[in-house]
C-alpha cells in the first residue's frame, strides 16, 4: 500500500461516525475472543486424549492367544498414542506357552483368556484379581480353501473319501474343545478318527489348511479373515457352543495392576467394542439362566 493510500484510509477512518468505529472494534474483539476460546478448547482436548484415565505410569504386558493378537495390537497401538507414560506390549501365546506364562509369577499384567472354562480354572486357583467379565466373541467355523473343488454341505459328507484330512487344534486350545463338541453333536468324532489331524493351535490348523496338508480345518472366524482364499463350510457356526468368548482378566501377581485396570476399561469402552464388531467380532452370548 502506498503512502497516499494509507493517508486516505486514515482520513476515511477519522471521518467515519463513532457508531461505525464502535462496531469495527466489536468485530475485532469478537475475533480475538473466538481465537482465545479455540486455543483453550484445543489444549483441553489434548490433555484429555493424552490421559484417558488417572493411573500410575508404567509398562503393561498383555498376553493373549495367537488368533486375537493381531486385532489386539490395533487397539493397544491406539492406547499407546493417547496414554500418558503408559505402554502396552502384546504377547501372543499358543496353549503351551500360555500355560507357562500363567505359572510364572509376574509374567503378565493382563490376560485375555478364551473360554469360561479357562477363566473358571484360574479363579478356582485364586490366580486372578477382581472379576472376569466377558468382552467379545468370535464364532468357530469349519473352513476349506476357496479353490477346494468339493464343498461340504452337510456334516455327513465328511465321511466321503474325497475329504482326506481335517485339521483339529488340540483339546487344550478353546477352538479344539469347541470343535470336538461339534463333532460329538454330529456323531462324527469317533467315525472320523482316521481323518482327524491334531495341530497345536488354531493358527497351526489354519497353516496346515493353507499349505494343502488337510482339506478342512476348524478355526475362529478371526483366523479365517486373517488369511486369503478361505471359505466357511456348512451353516452351524451360529450355535452358541461354537463361539469363543474372550475375557479380560488381571493376574493376582500382576506387576502393574493399576495400568492393567486402565487398559481394561479402555478395551471395554463403547468405541473399542464398536470397532471390534466392525472387524468381525460379535457380542458375547447372554448368560443362560
């Protein structure tokens, strides 16, 4: 702006009426107040996000099974970004490693346990602190490769010679227990004895299926969705007894129970549960009377 233009603008402002000058100053004041409120609101939100709960700082070791670990890391990464001086490390374990961790005092600050039977055993052994509430669930499915030329339409078709192997997690695995219960319902467990191929975990059963070592395998829906080219068979995965329910529990000998409580509240919150449902999980079945 040139010197004559600035002088012209000053003359114009002086020539304006007192009412006009008052309105101009009011607009300037409103802008400054709005900017100040925006700064205060933003700073407050940042403080809220950085400390979702009031708890001590520390490291948190969370142990879960192989099926749940990839999804749990999504939730723990979000928690780590917003939590103040709290860091969650997810450790995945097959049934044998999980039993070893449970027997080692202080090895885990939090467990995400699959199945009410497992939770009951820990409670009876007085290994848990507080209650054990169901969190989310995932169905157990009988799965085949998408390129498998023979589809399984009814359970009795498992007896046909074309199906040569059925991958089955060991009974210590919650998927293995559920799968055997389903086979007993179908009256097939004994009749399929020569076709059942034991695997140490649901993850191992899935890997055997993908590698072509077996024609079918029992696994959770979560395991199926984590691999490509797999399709569920039949339509029996809707039965309540073929769901794996996960429980959030804190060991009695946890090194950092306060942070564990913080993370448990975070996982049980509506935002995380809604995200889990969108990833293929289900709400736990209502307890029977």
